[in-house]
C-alpha cells in the first residue's frame, strides 16, 4: 500500500471519439459550479455535452446507501455503527452496490455518449468511491475488490480533484441553508479531506485549488481540457479559450 493506504486504480483507456471528464472532491469543494461553467464553455464552442453523476438515482434511494450518507460519520470499519440501534453497514457490500451502479451507468449512459463523440462531464466517479470508502474504513479491506472492478471502468481523458479545507467545506455547506444538507463534524471532515488528497495524489488526478474563486478554478481546468488531443483535433480549442 502507498499514500495513506491507497493504491492507484488501473482503469482501461478508451478509444471512443468522445471525451470523458470527471470531477471529485468533498462536499462544498465547488464541483457542481465548475462542471456547469465547463459544460457551458464547451457547448458555446460547438461541442455536444452530457452531464451526469454517480452514484445514480438507482442507488441514491437505497435505504442502506442513505444510512451511510446521512449518518456517515457514525460508520466504522467492520460494518458496525457506534449506535446499537443503527443499521449495520458492510463496507464491502456498499462498495459492490456503488460499483455495480457505476458499471451499469458506464454501459447505458457514458459509453453511448462517448460513441457519439460527446463530451461527458461526470460529477464524482470511482475516485470518489475510493476516497469515501477509505474515509470510513481501512482502504486495505476493500482494495482487492475495488481494483478488480476498476479494471472494467474507463480512464477519464482528464480527472479533476478539487481541494478545499475542512473549514471551507463546512462553511459552504452551511451557507446553503438547507436543513436536510448539513456538514458532518469537523473530525470526520478532516479525515475526508485527507482521504481525497491522498486519492488525488496516488491516481495522478489534476488537483485544483478549490479555495480560489470559481473564475480561477475554471480557467485552470479549461486549460487542461483544451490540451486533450480529441478536443484539439475537433478544432474547437481556440473557441474554448
């Protein structure tokens, strides 16, 4: 194992005419805002874009998944919550559910879009799952299964990771003023931030400074998109900048 127990995921390259761009980071890192700006720029430049997210709605409504997300800081390695009345969550089981959803989403949504030559923006991806599961348990406990499934997933043309501090994440989530969307305790956030940073580093993900303004983050991300060979070949790189 390397960097805090995380290992690089070996994803398979794709030869489709489209472009796959993924974004990940803790809640409040600015993923949605950045994806919206990038999608808008690519559309104006004449590229057909598809925006999506994982896990999809197929699993987001699942009771076990909701227990993990809504009570995430209570979950411990070994599948037992700190509260005896809580649902027992098996981290390998939830990982298999998330990965099954992602594999199916690749098949029915992402690959068809890439075959058409679209630019696909995916909010969260397998890197997010690696960081989130790793925050809640020892990464070594699920590494073998995660790496086995990762071999069936497409390597993004560019993967962005947005770095922010736990304090920034906490402040931005609180500013939404949504009673159903509250930040976890700072102790959990600090573990989560560290896990994402480790996943970004070990996988060679393009790390962006989410503490900057959205304009600065957007410009930094766009410079990587215009450098993608398929975008340059489409002769739209000048329109993007």
